[in-house]
């Protein structure tokens, strides 16, 4: 009888794990770490480029909700100020650092130094290099102009994103 109870309990537990894995947005290694800790980003410094709209905006809102200190970057200082005002955190936990990721290496180095010195020289814990702009172009336009780096700028953007990482780390 005890064996039957143990086998039933083990079967229910195995079924629970299989269902959890089937519906999870993770792999088994990540799931084995346990539930997400809501304070995992508490006090961490997150620098996000392309933070004025789209995915970058969504990411900084998420990090702010979880207690991170945020450095917002994009080309538009005005839009960054709007984002800062909309974040669910104290304004002292958000710094606006406008710059163009496609700028010169000197500009990138200055921005990286400013980010590193932010929040009393706390350094940058997480750098999210999220930047891009299609100028409201459709897919057809991007495909037709894919070979024109001056127009699309992908190669240069990728190169400078790597430069930004090098200046931080």
C-alpha cells in the first residue's frame, strides 16, 4: 500500500514537472534554478541603448519595476525625458544619457565613461545594446536597400555596439 502511495505521489510530481516544462519559456537548466526572484535587479545599474521606444522602452520599464537603477540612451533627449517621467521608479534612479550609437568612437567612449560614473561610480551591471531604426520603412524597402550600408547602417551599428561593450568591460 505504501508503495502505491509513493508511486502515485511520484507520478503526480513527474506530471507536474512535465506540464511546467511544456508551458515554460525556458529550458530545463533554467527551470531547475527555481522561481524568478523579484528582487534580482534591485539596486543593479542597467544601461539600455535605444531606450526611447519599442523593445528598449519595454525593457527599461521591466527593470524599473524590479528596482534597477536605469541609464537611458538614444539619440533623442526629449523622448528619453518622457520615458524617465513614465517609469515606475523614483527619478533619482534614472539617468538620461543621450548619444548616437553610430557616433564616433570618442563619443562612445565618453558615453561609456559617463555611464560607468553614474550613480556615484556604481559601474554598469547590465548593458543592453538595443538600437535600430527603420525610419518607418517597410520590409520591401529594407530588402531593396540591404546592400546600402549608408542607408540601413547595420554593419556600422553592429561594429559600434561592440565598441560600446569594449569601453564598458
